C-alpha cells in the first residue's frame, strides 16, 4: 500500500503529514522471566565457586571442570547464588531437591491459617449466669487460636458510668488469663467500650491440639463401645451354656397312652 501524504500549515510553514493508519506493532519477544535456577549447561559463567553435595567448599573452578565433576557424581550442577562473583554452584540431585521444596511449600500452606477475630458483646449490668455463658464462648474462641473483640454496649444513663464497663472488661481479662492476653486495652468508642484479647498459643498449635483431643475422645468412645460389646457377648455366652431345667415327671407320665381309662 502506497503512503498518502498531505500538506499541513503549521506556524506559517508547510509540513508533510503521513495519513496512513498506524501499523500493528510486533508482539513483545520472549516470555515470562523464569525464577528457577540455571542448571548444568545453562550456566553462563566461565568460572564458578563450587560447593560439594555435602556442603563442602571445593573452591573456584572452571565451568568445564564443574560440569565434569557433576557428570562423574551423577548429579546436577545448580546455580544457587547467581548474583555472587563468581556465581555459587552446588552439586545436587535437582529433581529430588525440587520435589522436597514442593513438599515443604505444600506443608507450609497447609499449616498457614488466617487470623480470625471473633466478637462478643456484653452489657455493663450483665447477669452472672449470662456472664459465665459468654465467658465460656470467649474461652472456646481463644483455645481455638482466634482473637476476640469484647464490646461493652452502653445505653441511656449507663454512658455516664464508663467505670462499669472498664471493671467488667478487667474482670473478664483476669478470668481468661490462662487462655488469652490483652492485646488492646479497653478504650471508649462512642457508646461502646472495646477490648481485644489475643490467644496465648498460635492458630496452628491450637489446630493440632484440637485434633489430638478429638482423636483421643474418638479412641475412648471406640474403646468403651468395644468393652460393652465384649461384655454383652460374654453375658450371652454365659446364658447359653446354662442348661435348661428338666421337667419334673408325675404319675401320668408313666401311663400307657394307648390304655382307655373310660
């Protein structure tokens, strides 16, 4: 396609303007940058600082010698520190190393948990029974490894006595001190007073302990069920071995059934 030009006046002078549509740009060459280390013949440096399979320092050697040692040991030459001068390379089984790292990353993701903040609302003049119930919920949350935000709600004239909420929060913190600590001290927020309790153990530890407790209870229930079944089976066996009482014979049992008594 031939270009089409047009004269345009600008600042008292004429200039040539190309009126063709812009051409499509070529796609960007190359792909995403790899984050995996270079291995074997992909290593570009002429010299490397070589580390043995057991972590021993071999020293600075030529890349040809390092590749030869890797081939003799049936291992891979892996560049573990590319920014060093010269780069640091180690002799290892690269496939096994990748597998172990993937397993560790998967285990880390499995144990990683998000922090959850539970909330418990109380009134300044809460009844003792309701207080014990709500305190039990707070202890359960803390044992599960979750943070708990305690909210004291003031209404009407209760707002003129903030010490009631402060004393209640202080009492609650003392009652659950074994399972949680005060992360955010009580503070007034409008009509409410807030306090945050943090668990004394991590979420991952709480999950492990909770699972262990569930397994223990399940084992106890299974053992109790097995003992009950064994006792029932023994009782049935004992009743089955007892002989049935013999019928007592009377005078009529000795008579001949064919004799006509009439």
